[in-house]
């Protein structure tokens, strides 16, 4: 019997690409199984890598906007009972941040469930963020495999770069930014369903596609850019006809229509409240179209630079970190030239379905909403806004590496021939050595940057270094020194020094932005803590000159006037409550003042009204004690015992 010659690796690969069975059907099935196993393992590696990279953040505290969406959000604190309200109100309705025109209920619903499970537990919410990021890595790898014809090397390398990119630190480490994670995650699922539908034509896949995209929109409205990304991917990656492409966009359009219909109803038709502050977005102060456009181009240039060289990261780009520029400014010209070059390359190369051209167009489409060129958003720049667009640079880098190490050619089914993970990496050793170097640099920066988000004080300290010209950065640090650091300092001399440092930071903040009333309020609070009531009232008054609706200044000034002029104090507390009916401090102070004046009925009314909005358990325990004392005075033993029990419960006794 003639012996069969053993095939070389090259011959095996050639046969696999042509769909030829190797040594019979049993061998073919074995290779197919190994390929699936390898793909699954590579996906798990991407997920595990992302999880380990941000593992340290699980022990971190609430930071920055976590206060508005979780810590001091009375609707979120209702747990599962608040879900119905979250679906029917704007994004910040449950906080003291005022009204807004955002509708992003999905992340808030998750926060409410987490609060129900473990109240006031940042660890649980951080863990969920990290897990969602890890899942994103697994699904992103699988999606890239579908889009790029099962090219495991390309998909694995691009996903690893995405998971390691330092610009994502804010999104994963800041719990509030879960809206970015969820939006991108559901966009990935939507596109994956779309590709599956091209092969299966199953109606349920289209339904899942629409539902996933609807969830992406409920997470963050910027997911709407997928309406433009989908035709791009269908044309370049799946070679779909124009008629077919239009029909496949319909499920996305239906989901978009439903979302905006609900959004329109919840927000009473308001799309833009016209109240974007210059402190948040300097573009609203542009005197003419030219300077605004020039600044927008410059910001896009900075975004591109951050993606290529993620070195100088910052959590703050507010006034006056970025200044209005003229079109003749060299920074604007460099940014404009860069944009023209990459856009020109994309336009001329997209017909031949060049991968880099696809990445460039993907970047331009997904960054469009955040660029302020389409609509004016609440910030001039933010690293969190680069979360989805950053995939572009990962694809570009990966494409260049593949071209360098494969003589400009890609293997459609690259990776299928490997029997195991070690074989996969050894076969592409040169590429992965270079990739490993880049990923290592990214990872080192990410791990280092993670530490900045440990708590508000560490974030504030880094903020003044990263953005020394930002009024908000100095205000943030000054506020942390007053409200947290000095408050927890037992040594009187050290505490006084911290107050002095706080005044220095707050003074820098108003020097940069004299119109920022909130800073004057904190200066007044600092003087109050230093027992200098004269200067405290002086700065509260200055705050009210700059903003006659500054409820904190009203409330704090009222506290100082309770014993001197209780009528004015009453007026100030009442006005603060009129401005914000959910303002717990002013409600409680009204209760205290009515009790001081002997009007126990009104005292009970305002104490009762303040309870749902109080987040500090010690303060809540005090409120219940006061209500118990009033009930005792009225000789109501049942209510007295009830309020005293609630006081003990919140005091942890």
C-alpha cells in the first residue's frame, strides 16, 4: 500500500484556504474545531486583559460627576422603585444639578439596581464598569473577525490596542461614564447582528439588531452616528449593494425614531435649553463664525494627537484650558492640514476599500457629534468622547503592522491553521513583538493614569497639574480641601493651613473666571469654617451678584443670619427652595428655623419634605431626632418611637 507523503505547513495552509479536507473529513472537522477554540481563547484573552488592566479601580471611590448621577441622586436612591421615574425624567432630574436636556436612562437604571443591592457602594459599580469593559473586548474581537473575514491576527491586535489605550481611563475609572461603555457595547452587538443577518436572513436577528441599537441610544444619544457608520461598513467590509444597504439601515432608523419619540415626550419637546455655560464650552462665547470654526478644528487636531500620543491626559478641558483661536493660528493650521490630508486620503482610497480609509471615515463620523460642528454640546473637549472613535487609530496601527510584516498582504483566514495559541503567536512572532511593545507602553500609561481616579482629592490634585489654566480645576481642588480634607483633619493648625491652601486655589479659580459664582460661595464657606463670618457673608453676597439664583449662597448666608435676622434667613431659605424644591439643606434649615420660632407644624412639614433628598446618614439621623423631639412635645408616643428608631437606624446604632 502506497504511503501518503506528509504535507508541509505551507501546503496545509493552501489547502485550508481552498476548503480542501486534510486527510479525510475527520481531520477537517478537527481543524475547524481547533480554529473555533482558538478564536474563543483569543477573545477571552482580550476580555481578561481589559479586566486586569482596570482591576485596581474596583477599590476606588466615587469621583467627579458620580455625585450627580449616583451619590446625590434621590431617584437612583429609590432603587428598583425609581426605575419608572428614571424612564420618565431627564438625566439629572434626581440631582441638585438643575434641569438638563439629556435622556440617558439606561445607565441610571443600572445605578439604581446597584444601589438597591448595595447602597452607597462604589466598589460594586466600579466592578460592573470593569466587567462591561471586558465584555466589550470579547465582543469587539468577534465583531472584527466577522467584518475582516476571520482575520484573527488583525482582529486580536486591534482589540488589544483598543483595550490598552490610555485615553479610555476616564470612561472605565469614572462610574458615570458607563453611558459611553454601554452605548459602544450595544453598537457592537447591533453591527454583529447585522453581519449575522447577511448570512442567515433570520427575522429575529433584525429584531435583536433594532433592540440593541435602541439600548445604545438609551445609553447615550451619540450612538446615532451609527446610522452613517453602518453603510460605510456594509460597502467596504461586506460588499453589499446600494439597495440592500438602504434596506438594512431601516431597522436602525426605526429604533432611532422610537428613541427620539420617547425623548421628545419626556423632555417636553425641548432639544436645546440654550444654557450651555462658557465655563463648560468656550465656543458659546465666540464672537464670530471664523474663530469658532478655527477652535473646533484645533480641538479635532488635539483629539487626533491624543489618539496617536496619549501622553498629556486631563479630566478637565473647561475654561480657560482651551482658548478661542483665529484661523491664522499655527496650531489651527497644523490641525486643518492634518484633517485635510487624512480626509483626502480616505476619499481617494475608499473605492478600493482600503482599511485605513475605512478607519479614517469611521473616526470622522463617530467624532462628529462631539466635535461641536454638528451641534453645540455641554463641553468643548473630553477624553471620554474619544471612547468609540479611538477604535480608528487601533485599526490604523494594526493595518500598518500587518502590511509591514506581511509585505503589504493580508491573509483572509489568517490564524485558522494554528492548532493552539502558542502556534498562533509563534507563527506571527515579529508582528506580536512590536505590538507587545506598543501595548506595554499603553498599559503602563493606563495603569499609571488609573491611580489619578482613586478619589476626588487625587483627581483634583492631578487636575491642577494637567490643566493649570482651568478655573474649574482650581475650584475642584479648593472645594475638596474645604469639604473633605480639612474637615477630616483633627489637628487645628494643619486644618487652618488647609483652609489657607483652599483659599489660594479658589482665588486662582476666580482670577481665571471671575463670573463663576460657585467659587465665591466656596470662598465664603471657607471663611465660615475659619469662623470669619464677616468675610463669609461678603463672599456669599458677591456670589449672588454674579448669580442671583445661587441657591447654595442663599442657604449658607441664611445659616449665618438665623440668630441675627431670622426674617431675612427665612426669605433666603424659602427662595433657595423655590429655585430647587429638592434642595435638602434648605428644606431642613427651614424646618430648623420654624422649630426655633415655635411653629412646630411647619417645622414637621419641611423636615418631612427634606427626608427623600438627604444623602448624608448623620444629617438624616439628626432630622429624625428633631422630628422625634417634636412628636414627644406633642405627646405622640407612637410617632416619637418611630422617629427615634429611624434616627438610631441612620446613626448606625
